[in-house]
C-alpha cells in the first residue's frame, strides 16, 4: 500500500504545486489504484509517474469545487485510449455525476467503459466493502458538501508457526499452502491437521484517512482514529485559525491536534495555500511538528509507503 501525491496545492495551481489529487496504490493487494480528487491537469501529473490509467478502478471526490474536480473529464476520456479497461466507480457529493455527464456530452466525448456513480449523503458511513478493504465516509464542514474518507484494510492471517509444525514433516507444496490459509489437511498416515492450530495472531490491517477542505468538526476524529497515515488539509498557518474558520478550512496546527489526539501514526500536510512558498511552507511543518512530531509537509510526487503492522521499522 502506497500513497503518491499528484497535487498538493490549494485553490489554484502554482509553479511548485498542482491542485488536489492523491493516488492510493493497492497494486500488491488487488492490482488497483484509487484516486482521491482529480484537480485540473491530474493526468499531466500522472504522466510523470509510473501510474497506468487502466489500473484506476475507483475515484473518491471530496467535494465539487473546481480545484478538486476539473481534471476529471479529461482523465476519464484519456482512459478510453488505454486499450481494454475495466469499469470505473466514482464516489462523491450529489452533482458529481451531472458535472461529468455534462462535460462529456457537450464535448461529444465517447467513453469505452462503464462508469458507476455513487452519490454520497449525510447519512453515509460504509460505502465500499470488498477485496480485503472497506471505505467509510462522513460529511465534513465546508461551504459546500464535503466528505472525508477512511480506508480500512481487513486483518491479515497470522504467520505459519513452522517450529510448531516441524514434528509433522509436512512437505512443501499444496498441503503447506492450505495450512497457511488456515484450512484442514490430511497427511499420508491419516493425521488430520487444522491450519488454525498452527497460525500466529492475526495482523491488523492498515488504515489511511484523507481529509480535504473542512473546518474543525467531530467527524474528523472518527475518520482519523488510529490511522496509520492521516492526510489532512493545511491551507493556513497556526496563527490564522480565525481566517481558516471563516473560509471553512483548517490550519496545520489543527491537523496536528487531530493526529495527536486520535492515535495517528503519521500526519501528511497537503492542500497548501500558494501564499506559502519555500521557507514559509516549511514553517507550517515546523508548527505542526511542535504538536505532533511525526508530521511531513507533502510536495507534489512525494510517495508514502504504508507498512504492514509490525513492519514499521524494518
């Protein structure tokens, strides 16, 4: 599991930061890539990575402001030229389907694959479950309906305890594979072994939370609880809390407090205002690190690997 940031700016693109988009690479887990927001020129950013559009199977839109969705029609159109591609699901606030369909209709763009739209509501919690993952959402507090996302991986089977199994001399091959899967097998001498008896404790799955445009709201804490990685918008500096509130945004310090108070392992600051360049941008990171040390100011194309539980220091 890996995050790659395709755009980390707020409002408008700058020379250093494109507008919002994040790729969650689940290639080892399910051979898929999920996008979170598709700001203008996201497909241009993708050209500078090893991401293949045909691998993108789901797109999660936080809200319908232009800096988060203007890249969507072009990316969808280009995906049609990638050979045989599978269906795509777009999750987002009401109106995202109308935006996409209108853009494609007016431009007379033909899409070669089915697109399913899932319009989110205030009551949504679990919006996806399958292939070892669940995705939860809650409504945030922005000028237009805005949603945060929590991606939760299912627990992993414990490791096969080879020392405990050694006395049975199980040969390498299908029988050992069945035991690793927790299944029951029969040996040549008639001995029955239950794989569950030879497995270590299950490993908890990983959690990634993505919070875009919002003011402080209790929903953020629920989405961020015990996350391995929290990506949180940080449009303003810590001393601009009133300004952030007035514009329905958050400060870097507010993001750090969320991470500190909710058992987060790593905080990634994104959605940085164009007013913060160079040293000024690093000041946001320093402010947040005083509250939550494991904070990183994210730049375009940064990649964050989300390790398995227990493998963080390997």
